[in-house]
C-alpha cells in the first residue's frame, strides 16, 4: 500500500475515546485547523444547520459540573456541538429532519483531524442538555447534540484491536 494511504487508514485505527487528559492546552493553530474542518463539512442540501461553542479556560470550569466522568474535567477544551433543526433539510418522503446527522458528520470529521494532530477526543452524549443550555446561554430552538472533549491524552494513541461486531454480522451484500 502507498505510504500516504497507509497513514490515512492508520489514523482511523488510532482513534479511540479518551477519558484521561493531560492538563496541557491545545495550541491555537491546531484549534483553528479543527474549526475549519467543522466549517467545511458536508451537510444535506448544504444547509449547515449547526453551531459549535468553543469552551475553555474559566468557561470550561463553569461547564465541568455537567460531566460525570472525572477525567473530562481535566481536558482543556471542549466543543459543544449544536443543531438548529429549523435550518436543516427535511426528507419529504418521511419528514425526517437531518440536523443531527449533519452535526454528527461535521464532528466526526473534526475528530479525525484531531487524531491526526495527536489529540485525544471523547464524544459525550450523556449530559443534561438543559443544564448545558443554562450554563452556556444556548437558545431554546437549538439542540445540544454532544460535547466533544478534546486534549492531549495521558497515553499516546496507538493502533489497537477493537471490540466490534464481525463484518459478516453488519454488512449485507446486495440485499438484507
Ligand atoms: C454518539 C456517541 C455518544 C457517546 N457518548 C458517550 C458518553 O456520554 N460518555 C462516554 O464516556 N463515551 C461516550 N461515547 C464513546 C463511546 O462509548 C465509544 O465510542 C465506544 O465505546 C467505542 O469505543 P472507541 O471510541 O474507543 O472506539 C459516545 C460515542 C458516540 C459515538
């Protein structure tokens, strides 16, 4: 396999959810690159029904009580990923609103970039959205999809085996 291609696949094999972080800030240039990945992400009909709140420093201290996992409190940075359903594409056939899908795509792309930057991330869905909204002043018409915790991992990311279903169980060839 070509070297560049091998590096690409290794990147996805290194990614894992990180729950212990060093108390080390994420450099400004790295953060900017991550935010640009969010901006450039694909979305249904290019509606971009998203907002991302960058939380660090004192603001992060204020947000920390929403985390039940202690390790997330050490992370220097988090990005609160929000959807604005009224701005999203809706599939006519069944009325499905694609806001959460679009936000999830942007975040997943950013997580790939963060991994390439040597950063660890964790997607945190188990929060109380009402509490997050209150602390950060998020309006009612916005959904809090997740908080992405970001920072330098205590242990370096390595390619590892994963506890996953076998391909035969999840891939259907040609028909169900
Ligand atoms: C939509 C979503 C929600 C998640 N919510 C949480 C969460 O609230 N707390 C947490 O510690 N991990 C959370 N995770 C991380 C998963 O537990 C993790 O991705 C899964 O166990 C696979 O492990 P890996 O990411 O290390 O490959 C979430 C992941 C996803 C994709």
